[in-house]
C-alpha cells in the first residue's frame, strides 16, 4: 500500500513537472522564455513548446496592432498661429527581444509612455518646421505631415523594438484664450462681407430703379407725343369740317355758334349778364339775326 502511494505521488510529480514544462504560443502572442531573468528563448510561431520548470519563466506580449492616444499639445506653426492638436498612433511589437531589453519589467505600459513622448516630440518638430503653416495643417496636406510624423516616430521607436504603423491627427483647435479673439475676427469679417453684399445689392437696386424710372418717362413721353399727334390730327380734322361747313352756309354757322354761346352763358334759373342792349350777342334774340337776314335775303332774291 505504501509503495502504491509512493508510486502515485511520483506519477503526480512527473505529471506536474511535465505540464509545468510545456507552454502554448497563441497566434496573437509573442513569447519570451527567461532563465534566471535572462532571455533564453523567443517564440513567435503558434504551437506547443517546452521549458524547464521552475527555472524558466514565460513572458507573454501582445503581437497584435496596438493603439495609443496622445495628450493634447500646443504647437506653433511657422505663421505663429498657435494650435492645440492631439493624435493617435497604431503600433506593434516588432522585435520582442529588443522590446524586453528596452522596457524591462515595465512591458507594454512603459513602452506606451515612451512612445507617447516620441510622438509628442515628432509632432512638435514636424508641425513647427519651416514652411508648415496653420493653413497647411488644416488642409489636405496634413496627410503628408502625418506621414512625416510616423516616419520620424518609427525611426526612434525602433530602439524600443516597436514599429509605428500609422499616426493620425484627431483634432486641431485653437487655444482657449485665442478662441474669443478668433471668433470676434471671424464675426467682423462676416459683418464686413454682409455690408459689402448689402451695398452691392443697394447699388443694383438703384440701377434697376433708375432704369425703370427712365423707361416710365420714355413710355409716358412717347404716349403723350402720340396723344398730342392724335389730338392735333383730330383738331385739324375738326377744323377742316368746320371750315367746310362754314363755307357752305356762313349764316347758319354763325347761328350755331351763337346758340352754343347762349348755352354756355345762360345757365341755371338765374343768369345775370351785364351787357349793352345793342350788343351783337343778342342778334338772334331780338329778331335781327338769322330770321331777319333770311327775310332780307328772300326779299332781295324776289326782287
């Protein structure tokens, strides 16, 4: 019985030893095997591997692409218009042996801190270089600027065993103390543009009104001219008709004109006129007008 227990204990110890000496490498990991704190093995291919139990230590690192958001920093482009920018980076552990040597037990956290410092330095250097203005940073050319930042950061991060895959500027803002003055300047520019538009509109309206007034004057003048011509032609035709009628019977024409004068002068029930009795105005009222002339003309014709 005792031998059986001893044998069982030995088997268990062997199993524990065997199991503790085996480790699995996942496809998302990179593995370092440390022996007494020194790098003994580097395992990057997925599979089952062996290590010495107790003596060897397995340290696992993420082999996937990692992300890092940097703190917002203030940069001064060549046009001295300060901007606040923040960025994010995509990176991965390229050389796990060099990564361990550079970061020690700090691992990925220590690497992220050092990489953020590198990105901040490169962002300041690129965005503050000659020829880079705030308009360049805000334009489509910022893609070239981000590529320059990535290349510079990747070169420095190589000492950490890291590869910087990509760098992007997330946002670009003005410092808080400059926002109000910038908004005031933008407001003034918009008000000036609005005033210019209003002035141009008023000028155009004045031209339209002047043209309309001119057209009205021309139309009225043309209408009056045509009406005067028509009226003159009508008066001429009327005078021609009167003249023709007068030549046909002058006495009747005088009588007609006298009746028209009576009609205009003797209006209403109480018409008062101050005139001498022998005035020619009463020729057709005292019997010496058309009737007397007709009788005289008849007597003369009879003789």
